[in-house]
C-alpha cells in the first residue's frame, strides 16, 4: 500500500469529543498519521478501503496483560487466586524456557492485534534468566504491537507466594538487587534506545505482599533513573489485615503519573483519597477480578480519584482476549453496582449514569493515558498515529445496526469477531478478517510446540495443581 490510505464512508466513533461521532465519514491516513476525518473527502490519490458497512474506531488499548501465559490459555477457567498462585506462579511459571516466553508473547501480541487491540501494557513477571527476558521482548517486537514491555523485577524462584516476605523491614541486599537491575538496564539499552518506536520499555516492581518495601522502593528508583513507566498489582487481595499497598506507596513518596496500578479493588477510602491529584492511573481487569475473588471492578472510584480507569484483559490463562466484550461486561456491571442500592428499597433507577461513550474511553483514550501515549493514540484525532480498527457490521447478527450511534453499536453489539481491518501507525496488519503482516500458520505452530512442552512438564510434575496443594501462608493466616 502507498503512504496514503483513504477509509471511505465509515460510521466513525472518533473518541474525540471535539469531533464527535459521524454517521458517514472518510478518514485520510498520510504517512502513518490521521490527516483528516470528515464526510466526503473527495477523490484523493490514496489506496481506498471501502468501509460502507463498517464502524471505524480507535485501536483499543489493553493496559494489563500477562502475555507470556498465552500457551496456557484456559487452564484457569474455573480457578480463583489461590489456584492461580499454585498453578501458574508456583507450578508452571518455573517450567518456562526462553522459547516459551518468545512464543507466548509473539502469539499473545498477535491475538491482541487480531482482536483490534493495537497497544498492550505487557506485565512480564516471569523473568527466570536473561534469555527469558530477551525472548519476551523479541516476541512483542516481532509481532509489531505498540505499547510497553513491562520488565518484571521479581526474582521468580527465590521470592515466591509460598514464602511471603511482604511487610518485612530491612535494607536492600546489593548482591541480590544489582544483577536484576543490570539486566533491566541491558534490556533497555539493547532494544529501546529509540524512544519513537511503537514498543517502549517499562518496569514491573515486585508486589508488596511478597517483597520488602525497601526492595520495591529501590526498583521504583531504578525505573525513574531509566525514565521508564511502571506498572504493578495493588490491593487485589482480600487480606486487609496486613496490606494497604497504596498507603505504603504514598508513605514512601512513590505515587506519580508514571505509575499504573492494577486492580486496586480493595483500596480503603483513605487510599482512594491518597491517589487524588497524583496522576497515578488504575487498570481494571473485571473478568479476572470477578472470577478469581479479587473484588468488584472499581470503575466508579477510579473515575472519581484518578485521571480515569482503563481496562486490562489480564490472564488469557483464565479469560478471553476480547476487549469489546470485556468493555460491555464492565459497563453493565458498573451500571448494576450503581443501581443496586435502589434495588434494596425497590426503587427503580431513573437515570443512566454510565454510557457506551464511557466504555469506549476506558479501552481507548484512558488506556492511552495510562500507557503514557495519550498524545499519540487513543482517539481518531487528526495528527495522531493512525491506529484504527474497522468493525464489520454487514452480517445478519448486526442487521439493523444504528449507524447514527457508532459508539453505542460498537460497545453494545460487537465482539472481536467483528474486527475486519486493523491499522497500526498507518500500516495494515489485518484485512478481511485475517492478519496480513505475519505468517499466522508459523505462529500457530510455534505456540503449539510451546503448549505441548508445557503440558508435558505439567503432567511430569504432578499436574496443574499438584496434590497436596502448596501452602500459601498469606491465605492460611490472614484470609
């Protein structure tokens, strides 16, 4: 294709309030950026994409995904947090080879693109050795996705959920910290010198329930030394007797606009107030949270106390990678939560606070802010990178769709199966319902080999959750 692409006659959900939704409009892409969005741009020297029966929307942004777990898809379909810790973190994670990290991140990023997710905040907390880190980075780079590679700082085999060190006082051990810090510096230097490339470097500090505060603070200092955004799990565990992650971060002056917290479903009211004005963002991962016993999705609180909530798929080891369906679930759950107080009094709701436009912002504009790329993507605004998704509305299941309200139609009526075309930085990576920038069959073979190896390892070492189950003191003592 040429450097200019004209998407013609789409129903456009721009995600930009100054432009609004457009019933019928064209989108001109020039040199990778959105040049114009308006009805009937006329005859232009450009490659044409006919979008007459399509919705155009911004590329979606997934602000929390453990991409490395792709080869274990669905193993945790009926699991909760103790099952996840025992099966994924303590049993399967340590079986990973560098080639498994590569395959998981490569196929997982392709899955995201296939679903219309053009940017991912990858949470790679399974760095068993330097080669695993290289494998993980190269998987994302080869897939061509935008976003953050989140380099995990957890020493996987020495600091585990079966030996909780959360809350322990003491100084950082340089002999333990420096090798991990050196690897982080090496990865950033080797792969992320170019700040303009779609994939950038981020850091994933250890989780406070399993790490001494001094270690976590040192990892924050390292990230800020490297100019890296950070993301970390926070207050996702119903063990309030010990952990108040946000308060600990506040007390050590660690909150800030370069930090994306994940879950926060058990924040105290005080902790929500502590977040106000800091610029810290929150990723809500409702399917995982509601399944695994991590509380209710905190859209209401994140809207009030932070720059705005974004959504994360989290673990395809348990849930689907379909962000459109996820957004719809979160929207309806949030509506139900607001209305539930009235139900107890048999009072019917009279207003609709949460709208499909809110849901669109969670998976586009807010996600871009959380990932640190709000000036580049997140809306179909002229001048931004051309990350664009076209949803096919021509089938019988969409017959009668409301093209006057493309946002409502996209959020309420579609799923990843409607994603027909995906552009990333003006490059067509999916067209006619199929990825076109990679050898999909080769990617499937690669993941299948990793999947088969990991399942063989699972069977050899006693199954997904060996019996009797590994003791998790955190839950035994404080649940």
